[in-house]
């Protein structure tokens, strides 16, 4: 019982640390003491707590469809974009196996023949990804951390484990976090609009071509890959009427 309560204590302390870090950044920004950065986001606080600049949280519906994505910086956003387009990568793997993974250096290309070479070009040399796993047997998604060099520092891995546990059982485990349509509705990730943009564009393609939404998303992925264009950029162009699929 003592060990159980200490685990619960550590979990809630980590959650409090994340929220205190986020609140402090908001306070600094709103007071005008730091006008050089954009509006702070919760995923920024997560990356900082882990000790990395690049982190992403991917939340999934019960059907395994990506519903919310929050990325801390351009590297994390590009890494997720590649995973979304290629249909392979760390978040896909940990969500399906519910096992943590760490892949460094040349092993990136060996494990993911399409995803690995592209993210390596973006400067990603190491990936740590953990499932946001709930008992019994549930998985909300994945927390992924990207670094330019192999993540040999044990503190980064340990921090990622602590943060993933706190996210799963406190921040994401709140009343109303899962809406009736199984789409996570988490206020702490309100800034995550990536998939909303992509799904809006897919809706336009679906209506225009009279096809299924899944087919529309597949066509967006294929066009993004063929043009070498980030899928979010393509989606915004479709919404604005500047691109057709």
C-alpha cells in the first residue's frame, strides 16, 4: 500500500509541476516580460519538463484515428507531419503495441524505411515514444520526443516516462475529456488545430469528389507526398481554394 501511494504521489506531483511550469510561462508572457516568443502552450511546458525542445502528443479515438495532435516546435510538427503522410512512425507503433520505444541514429532508417530517412533530413537523430496507456488495456495515444543526437542522457528518458504517466492519469483522465464521439476534448491542448485543418480539407475533398472521408484523407496524404509539401500547408490551400485534389 505504501508503494502504491508513493506512485500516486509522484504522479500528481509531476502533474502539478507541469501545470506550474505552464502557468509561470503564461504569467511571464501576459505581463509583457517576454515579448519575443509566441503565446505559451501546454506542449511547450511538457517539452521543457522533459528536457527537450521537440515533443508531440498524439491522441487517438477508439478506432485508432488521430483526433488531436500538439507539437512543441517546428521539428516536432514536421516529424508528425511525415508520420501522418507516410502512415508509419513512433506514435503508430506505440499505439498499436502499447510498448515504449527508443530508436537512435541509423536504426531510424532501418525501422522505418519511409519515415526514417525523411525525419533524419529534418535533423532528428533520436526518437523516444511512450504509449499513453490506461488500464485495463486502453491507449489514449502517444508522447514522442525528438532530438538531434542519440538520447543517451538517462534523465531525458526518465522524465519522459514520468510525464507520460502524469498525462495519462491526471491531465487526460478528467471528466468530460472524452466526448460522446470518442474524440478527446482536452482544454490543455486547445492550441492543437493541426488535424482540424486536415479534416476540414478532407471534408471539402470528400464533398467535391463524392468519396469517403478515409479516401479523401488518403488523397491528401498522397498529394502531400508527391508535392513534397507539409500536409497542413496543403490542407490550408485546399480550404482557401488555392489547391485542388
